[in-house]
C-alpha cells in the first residue's frame, strides 16, 4: 500500500535549468572582494566543484558556508567574515529565477493529499534550509509538503541510504509504502530503489544517465497522479 509520495526538488518540483556557475559566483565575489572578483569567483567555483566531487565519491554532504570558507582560505581572504552572509544572500538571489516551481506542482501536491497520501521532499543541496523554505512558501508548496529534508542539514547526500531514511522517518512511513519521484537516475531513482521504495523518473536527458529501471516514467509532473492512481487501484 502506498502511503506517501516523496520528491526531489531541483529539476523535479522545479524546471531544470542550465546555469553558468561562474556567473553565479561572480555575484558573491563582488561582495567579498570587488577588486579581485574574477580571482575570487574562480576560487569559489573551484571550491564548489571540490565539494561536489567529494559528494560523488564519499556521499558526504556540504554547506554553502563551507564553500565560502574554503575559497576564502585559498585566496587569502578571512575565512570567517561578516561579508560571508551578504555574499551568500547575493549568490542565492542570483539563483532565484531558477527556483520557481513547475506550473502543475501545486495541483499535483493537492491531488495527492486529497487521496490521503503524505508528501515530502529530499534535496541534494549545499544551500541553507531557510532559502529553500522561502522559495517553497513563495510558490505555495511549503504547507503542501509534510516533511522537507535538505542534505545541507545532513551528514550524507543522495543516493546514500541514510539520506532517504531521514525523509522516511520524517513522514513516518516504511520504504515499501513510499514512492520517490526524481529526475536524476542515479541520485534519485537508484538511491530510492536501493532502500526499497517505488520510483518514478521525471525524464531529464540533460543529467547523467544510470543503468536503473524506474517503476514509472513521466515527461510532465502532472502525469504523476495518474501513475499513482494506477498503483492505488491495483493494491
């Protein structure tokens, strides 16, 4: 029996965007050291890539503050500075246009909850919880998600089993009672299947592939309700 439908965030509840990462860090660099912004932006991007390379091999999580500290140390800036919070805020504001929920996200969430299903979110992110929560609230999704888990608050990232366990604990369901919906075959689909969840892949050919078979495939988020209804009707 399905009791919960759980989601990835970026590329799943939001539309996938391809963004120039260096441009995003330039915004932060102009706050930290405007006279050295190119050098600092390159250091920030290098530090972020180091973080994601580490998560890919060890699945250890990270925070945006960690990225800023590492980059600051690399270029000889203060590793703890009052400007860091302002730099992070500017950096995240640059990302804000990419953060909007898909047009059908609210309707899908309401339809699932009308069926008595719990909902939740698990995002691989180094961004702070507060920013994600603000974007979800802006888009009318915050109160439609029973649990929201961000790996910036955890020790591990997807596909580590403990990351999925944190979300399952938060919604109080067993893996066999949950469906996970995501756009990344490795992080989302492989990771969720490995802990015993049903999976739905929201097709995204712009992300790395992986040899895994989801239980369902959709091209638009709105198709999810029909897939779930089929499972509910069959058992």
